[in-house]
C-alpha cells in the first residue's frame, strides 16, 4: 500500500474560521485514482511546526501533499520554510512571473510587490503550474519520497491535483487495483444495518472492506476491494459478487448507488421520465431548491420554487386557503399538501414538493415538519419529528423531501432502483 | 500556552466521504474559551494508528481530544483500543445503560445488542454524559495530561464539549487571557490589504497577532491578543487600540464585525429599521433564501423568495415582461431589476434582491451574473464576471447579493457600519 500523508496548513483551520473541505476533495479524488490517504495532519502557519511535520511525514510516507500557506501575506510562510528544509535558495521562476503579469493585466490590475514574489520558488523544486491562481505548486524529492506543495484555495488546489500532481504521483508510484461501490439508503439505524450485514462480514473475501457512514441523507455502506494491479479481473469479480449480496440485503432501503447524491438521483428520475419539478418551502427556506440547482443541468427538469416563509406568502402567492391555516394550523398536513399541489400548478410542473414546520423548539413546541408531494394524481404528506439542531433539522427535512419525491416518481413507497 | 491536540478518527474523513466540520466547530469553541488548538490529526479507524497517535499526542500535549470512532459498528474500534492502552477492562456503566433503555423506549424501539454495548466503558475512565446520542464520552488521565473521547456525530459532540469537556478542561488548565476581533470586508485583494496593514504590523504590540482569511464572502482580518490572566486590563486596552487602528485602515471596506455573518448582518440591518425582505433567484437557485433562513428568527424580517429557474416562471410568477427578456436577454440588467422590483411587490416586502446569470460556462459564454436590489425608491443592478467553479460561483453571487442589500439599506454604496 502506498503511504500518502496530507498536511493541511493554516491557522484559520485550527481556529475554526474555515471548514477544511480540501481534505474531503483530496481524499475523494485520490481514492478514485486508487490511492488511500493514510492520515491528514492540520497544523498552524508556524515555521517550526511546518518544518518538523513535513520532515517526519517524509520519513514515514511515499508521498506527502501539503495544502495551504502559499498566499502572499506574512502569515503564509510555507515556501520559505521549505527552502530552508531543502537547503535551497529562492529564485525567480520566469514562466510564473510572465503568467502573473498576463493574469493581472487581463483583469486590469497592476502586479504589486507581494504578488510578484509569488514567482519566487526554491531552486531545487519542480514547479507545478497553477492556471487558476497566483501561487505556483512545487514538487520536491527526498530519497524515494515525493513532496507536493499546493495552494489552499479549493478550486486552485483541486485542478492542480488532478492535472499536475496525480500524473507525477502515478509516474513514481502505481497505486495497484482498487475499486469501490456505495449503497445509499434511508430509514435504517446503523446498528440494524450492521446486524443484517453480520453473516456477509464474517464470510467476506479478505481483500474486501466494508464501512458504514451515517449521514443526514441516510446511511451509506461502502464495499471496496484492493488487490495487486495484475489481479484486476479477480478483484472485479470479488467486488461484483459482494456488491450483489449487499444490494440484496438492503433491497427495501436503497435510494441511490455510488456517487449519485439525492439531488442527482431525483434529477435522473425526472429526466428519464421527461417530468418537471417545483418546490414550495417554508422551514427549509430555499435549501431544497438550492440542492437541486447544485446539479449541473438542473434547468432540464427544475422549474423553480417559492419560499413561503411568511404566512401571508402561503396565502397570497401559493393560494393556500386562509381558513385551512386557521383551522388546521400552519404546520399541518392540509397546509403541506395544499402547498405542494399549488406550487406545481403555479409553476407548471409535473411534481410538487412542499415543507412546513418548525426547525427549532419554539417555547414548549418541539421541532417537527410536514412534508408533502403532489402530482396530477393527487398528494400525500408525512409528519417528521425532528431531533437535531436548527441547521441539521433543515438539512434532514430537505433530504427527506427529495426522498419522498423519488418514491412518488417510482410510483411506490418501496425502492426506486 | 496550553497545548491542545485534536485527533479526529474515521476512514470516512480520509476517503472524502464526509466533510470534517467537527474540527471547525471544536477550533472555534475552544478559541472562544481562550484555548488554541495546536494541531489536528485525522487518522483511520485502525487499532495501531489510534493507539500510536493517542500515545504520542499525550506525550506532547496537555489536553488531547478525540472525536469519532465510538459508533456501534465493527469499524468503530476506538473504545477497545483505549481500554488496551490504559490496561483497563470494559465494564458496564449502569447510568448509561439506564439512559439507553429509556431513550430507545421513548422512540418505540428496542435496545439491540450492538447499542446495548455502548454502555460498556473502560473501568479507569470517567464517563462524560452524552444526552444526545448512544455513545458516552470518556475522560482518561495520564500523568498531568488529560484525554477526552467524544463521539463523531456533530451535534452530540458539540454539546458534550460545551457542557462536559470544557468545564473539566478549565478545572485542570486555565487558559489565560485571550480575546480577538474580526473585521469582514469585501472588494479588496488580500495582498492590497496586507500592504495597507504594513505599518501597523511593523509597530504592533508583541502580544498581538494578525491573520488574513480570504473567503467567498470577502476578506476577513482577525486581530487577537494573548496575555496572562492577571494582565487582563492591559490586554483589553492593547486589543482595543489595535482594533480602532485596523477599523480605521479599512473604514471604506468593512461590512461586518466579529462573529456576525452576512446573513446576520442583513438581518440586523432589516430588524433595526423595521423592514422586510423578499428574494428572486435564478442562478443562485434558493441559496440566498436558505442563507437568510439559517439565522434563527429570520421570520421577523424575511417574507420569502421565488426561485425563477425556468424562464416561464420569470414571466408567469414574477411578471417580467416577455419583451424585455426577448430584447435584452434573460441574463441582463433589465431582467435582474424587474425580478427585484416584482418580487418585493408580489411578496409585500420593503426590499427586493434578485439574481440572474450563468453559474458555469455554457458553450462559449463565460459565467456571469446580474444582481439587483430594489426598494420603494427604485432599483439598481451590477454585473459580476465569475471566475470560480459552479458551487463557488453560486456562493459568491449569493454573498454579493446580500452585500448589495446591506449597502442599499445603509442608503449608500459606502460602508454600512
């Protein structure tokens, strides 16, 4: 197994000012290419911490990736520390300097001194181009090990990793054969799923690994195989057999497989049927619509949404009858169903989804939500009691609404695939 | 300085299946209580990795926190590894068992064997209660150092940290005096900001630290002070003086201070003026509304939104004239302004915000957005060219729209505070 260590550098990560999505992106991309991230060390913008952590990581890893600390300000000191570590001088890298000048000129800005110094790199490194930003990437060698330094800005980093770093990693260390499959399911506690899996786990091939991931969009189970590159055919067979067994064990619970998210899954279900969707949101406040639009090409099937946060918007825009609100309450089955029915008519869509509820405790009233789905044949609704905090409740209800839409599209309350 | 190490445990973090928001939450909460997280080590659910990492961390830290690996499934092996490490036996913890039975009964479920075993804990640890889940927290002592083990489920962890872990940390290690201030600003590159700060940085008190954080909602600059507890009065004075200087340097750029986010800031601006808001979204698809609703109490000032993703919804619901779309194009100043004007009328709000644009490249057309704001006095719009990927462009435009709303509320294009 190739040992890969990721070092993420930045006080802002440890201070809780920024979420470390880079580790997620890097872990996922490495995995798709057959590498496994063994550990991720997050340290501060501190010369001693950077020097010591990089040195130790190079001793115990084949590949070390660093991310962050390459910005132009004083607290970004990675480059100077690495130059010292490799007994190297900073020199001007002419192609980077030319790139920076052209980039700034295209935006009508002048290259200030701080930005110009981004073109200074240690003379022993190989520059890995950064077409999306000002900080160039760097590759260093120590013994058999490789060190890659990438910027911390997520979209700069991910493109550099894919186009500049991974090809150099593969040239030095072939990752062997690895593949994985995921089933995504709802409505089953992790411990119940593990008990269903008991016989499978006890009898599974030693090249297989299973992991459980409880999430707000349901439980994921991943089955993976890792073997030598020469054993590819055997590995594929082993994974495929395992995969059929796991799918069989959860046939009643699965809503999607592999990399498809819930918004992907509902998008595909709508597109394949030539249908369109509209959403009416109260407590979810736009979250369902935003998640649908996160998928490229959503305009093929998504008409739009109404966030009816104020009661007045429920009556004036969505035409929910005032007497229904007065008699049933605004958090009620009748209001949820009326919202779903009305929004599909108002926006001219085939399927309507709606939510109404309380995202957090209000006095003595516990958080809960009514979720409805409507199509030309009618509507249905379900009540969910909510046990999380405000943002998690909103996310949970949004996911649940998408799942109800998927079930309705499948014409049944049982599995959609 | 008290040395705090956080170990986050979970294959899913390294595989990129889940974003590590726990480190963000923990880093931020520790900081508010005067502690600094020195490093965060993310490792896999592997007995050897857990044992070795915890042992090394205890040698070089005053406080070690672990997070994750306490679930009931086979891949969660933290508890067994810690029992071995502390030469300890797993014993039944009666209060936890009673809690689990009551919890499951309240939800109409039976306690299965896997969940029951959550009440087994190493006999040398002190149990830290987990009122929100099944895995109890644990505190261990080694020499002068403390080890706290918390579950990985975010809302279980954060409540345990606040109510169970922090009081025990403070009893053992007082954090000294620490405080910080943040200015949040838009429209200034990090390098330009650093150049404005040059004199301040060269002359600042040695107890002060400055950091820069470029984000999609603008640039943040944090100024912090750390001194002994007995020097509180002096430290407060030093921070206050520094803070006034930094605010003065960026008076033309600041939109919010300290922990206030953009949705917080616009909420406060609306509430203090007794005004209400409505939003019409095209490319942002619900993101602006969802971010407004993320703030507790948003119903005081937020009427709702229309996501007019399909052109037909722009004309039918928002009454944007078809001839304007035909003559100007759907991504145009006229359409953005019409959307902002119409949505405030339709939803009965004082202020309207609107977006229309392309979140990613479409053939030869580069991503761009028109953003508009409208009130009773009229409307205005701005064109943004977008340089990021699809999700980042959506976030950037959403943030920009909120910023335009803030400026309009301030009655000027200059600073709002």
